[in-house]
């Protein structure tokens, strides 16, 4: 067999295998980070993540050169696992409401490790650095037509309120305090978002003292 032809036949398989191994290593590291966070870690320790993932410290840094890179990747990793905040983002109010109905059952099914990780100090840092800005960006885009007549401050206020409603914490409160299921909580939040949008679009809204 011609050696050039042989090399061409082997190379795609080899590259695919290396890519799969690299992706697996990244997953091991990010899952290790989740477990470290779930134990209540207040600061990010790369050696602790490496031990939990079963890889070397050098391997962690080769995949994530900085701690910021590691935390940023975790947000996307969780989204990929749970299906939350899918791309493309919702383009309008109807798609945003539909997303609430899809995501609340997914958020309700998050495992104990993910929930404990988000409750940690590092989890709060991750939410502020990644999750909240991403959510506000998605909500702002979906409500762009609704908020077209609002000034910047009012637009920000509406986006903040809708982002707060569309969260795992709202889901938990509705379940714990009112005994709602995830589907019922989604119905309630979707209704509230629709009513807020209707109020914004009202031609003569009541004055707020």
C-alpha cells in the first residue's frame, strides 16, 4: 500500500480519537470541579480539582490556562448537561415563555451535586460572572420588541425582574411555599412574564408613585 494513502487513511481516525480524548479530559476536570464546589469550597484550588478529576495539575492548566477559564467553561458545561439556555437564544416573547415551560422541569431535575455546587461560594461567583449576564442577555434579546418604547433604565428594570422570575430560585420558592409542581411553577412564571409584557405595551399605563 502506498504510504501516503495509508497516512491519509489513519490520520482522520487519529485526529478524531485525540479530539474525543481531549473532550473526555475536559469533562473529567469540569465534573471534578463540580464535586469540589459541592463540598462547599470558597476558593478555587486547581490541585483539589486535579485530585478529584484524577488528572495532573499540568493537565488542568493545559486545558484551562487560568482559573477564570475554568469557571467560565463550567457554566457552558452545566448548560450542555441540563439543556438550559440553549442556543440560539429565544428571539421573542413567545419563545421566551416556551423556554420557561421547557427549562423549569430540567432545573427541577438537577442533581444534588450541581445544586450543592451552585450554593457554594464558588457557585455564587460563577452565577455572577457567567449565568446572570448570560440570562440577562438572553432575556433582553427576547424582550427587545416589548421594550422598544422604554428608556434604558426602565428596560433594565424589566429585564432584571424577568430574569429573577426565570430562575431556579423562583422555582424552588414556588414549590416549597405553595406546593406547586415544576410544570405549575412554569405556568405561573410564564403568566407573570406575559402580564408584565402586556403592562409595558399598554398605551396608557397607570402612574407609579
